[in-house]
C-alpha cells in the first residue's frame, strides 16, 4: 500500500514536470526518486496506484516500447481536489460540533426541567 504522503510526493513531481517541460519530453517511474520519493518505495507501484486512481496514465510513446507517465485531466487538479476535500471535512466537523452542542444544551434543559417537576430542585420564579 502506498501512503498518501508518498502519493502526494509523486504527484507533485509529475505535475511540476509537466508544467515545466514540453510535450515531447517524457518521464518514467525512476524520475520520482530524484524528486523526493524515498528509495525504499517502489516507484512502479506508485505509478500503478496513481494510474488506478485515474490521475496519470503510463503508456507507450509513439508506438514504441518506451513507456512514459502522462497526466490525466483529473491528475492536473489533484491538489485542488485535495484542498476541496479538506474544506468539506472541516465544514462537516463544524456542523457536527454545533449539532452536538445544541443536543447537549437541550439535554441539560430537559434534565433541569425534569428535576424541577420531580421537586428535587426549585427554579427561581420570574
């Protein structure tokens, strides 16, 4: 299994390469080692995972046996998608915190009201 951190390193290297080079310049999996991917990680496995996720393709160039890494449209916006997902998670956490706070306040009010009805506590009169 390839960690999210290593996928991010590989995608950063691939995106940066394609942003800086002409379409006639190609990269292969070993390129990733020279741009931050740890040596103990199998670069080909990283490429296979990113292909499976739809971020890149790894295919032959011009009907030759030479294979290269190409970005897909989804891969071009990899980090934007990551930022959107993180923002969504933050919003969900905020909604959860607000809902939980409201539920706790309602529970306290119901508890005080019940104790008052049972005569265990006396509430001040307005």
